[in-house]
């Protein structure tokens, strides 16, 4: 990591760079094939937990840098940890709801989904 | 109606004609050729994909699979990249925007035409650049006044507490220095961009970066001002290790982060 700049045109983008753009940004427009709203929220939360070390979604960027410049790294880390915990809880909720609503024949028995 | 194939849409651009060539060499998420579907002065770039892999049930399962997600996201990005190299402006669609057939896709272009044309006009001739700032491993950071000296041996409880306090102070100072460096860098680059977006820091599991990600930002820059922007990033990156941070540049991207207006 001594090289100060790693110009990475095209192929140099890491997986997180690509996922945060391709999944979370871009034009959101209804296709004919609809992934249920519940599934989209579920996926988005899961990905935020994986893609971002913390999720504060939109307000995070703003709060972090503009609204409260006095917020220390440590306070921030604590806050983000709490946000992560909230997301985990919501994820569990959604998964329970999903399990209730999903028609059993849609699920291949024994198939691992991660 | 063809039930074995669906149409996966990647991006929308103005129907300016010449995209065919740019798309000849690129393949889509299912290895399929990509073509332009034209309607209402717009062109949607799309390719036929097997229904078995991209209908509702298949997508629901696949989206949970990080390996599938990576392959698909990279392929999606490749198509958008190829189009962005050939067209003045490309609006990337979100991953997994799938239609039953060309009629469905055309209907979308008609219904959303006004909105899409407005976005194309707003972003015409602009690119997105990504800049991330990471903390450098402690050894790579330049030494502070006393960092070179070996620690004094601990002789007493008071020595120990004193050293702990000194370590805490050093750590706090480093954190402040890193925060300050990231803020300054972002403020400087923002003056060279028309718009900016801040992303949450990345998870090292996906970025494979050992340092802490302290800035993850996107900048909207007119294409002809790209060199000016990247030169500025290079200059900032040269100075950054003195503040204990490294800088990484990605791009130019299609303006993914800017297709929707800034959050209020």
C-alpha cells in the first residue's frame, strides 16, 4: 500500500464498488419480472450488511461529513454499530415474514440459499 | 409468446444510431449478445436471457448467492461500460430489470420516456469518478516525533498507565488527522465536480483493502474535465500518505450515482 494512487480504470473496481452502483443505484424502473417488494428490501439490507461495513444509507453520508463535523470517529463507530444491529433485527423480521408468505413449492427442499 | 426467453435490460440511451458497433463485442449476464431496442427516441440495451435463470423464482434465489451476484453485476457493468464508451450519455438500469419481450420494454420506454429524457439531458456528457480514502497500515505512515524510539521498559504501574494514556492520545490524534485529511480531500474534489454522493464505507471482505475506509465518494464530472479531475486526485494522493491515508480512484463510470436527484 505504499503506492499513493491506484488508478483503476474499468477492471480495477472492486466488488463493493460495482455492487454499490449496479444494485443500489442506476435507474430503478419496473420490469415485467417483479421481484417482490419484500424481497428487494430484504436483499438491499443483506447487501448493505455485506457491501458496507455499516449502513446509514442516505443520511449517513450527509450526517457524517456535513451535519455534524464534530462527531468523533469513536462516536460514529458506536452509532454505526447500533444501526447495524437495527438492520439485523429488520432482516430477521423480514425473513420471518418471507417464510410465512412464501409458497412452499417455490422452495427447493434442502437447497441452501445464502 | 416466447416463454423460454426473457429480455434483460442494461441501460437506456438516446437513440443516436451508432451503438450497434460498440455492442458487437460485448456479451451480457447470460453470455448473450446485446442489442438496442428503440422506441420514442430512446434506445434500451437488452439481451435475451433464459427464463429459467431470470424469472421471479430464479431471481429470488440467485440474488441471495454472492457468487451469482458478482458474476451478474460484473457482466451488467461490462455492458454499461461498453455503451458508455460509445454514447454521450448512458443511464444504467438497476441490476435484474427484466421484461417478458420487446413489447414490454418498448412500453416502459414510452411510459417513462419523459423522465428518462430529462435524466439523459441532465447527465449528458458527464462521467462519474469514484474516490476512496483508506487508512494506511501504521508502518506505512510517516513516523511522528517519537514513533521511531523503542518504547521505554515498563518499570511500574504508573509507567504502564502513563504509556496507556499516551497510546490513547496518539490514537485519537491519528483518528483526527485521518478524518481531517478525508474531509479536506472531499472538499477539494467537490469544487471540481458538478455533484457528489457519499457512500457508506466499504466492508473489507468485499473491497479486500486492509485499511479502514474513511471516505467513499462519487463525483460527477464533465467528460472534458476528466483529466483535470484525475490530475487533482493524483496530486492529493501524493500528499495523502503524510496524513496516514491512501487514495484510490475508480472510473470513469456511467453516472450511476446521479441518475436520481440528490436526497433532500
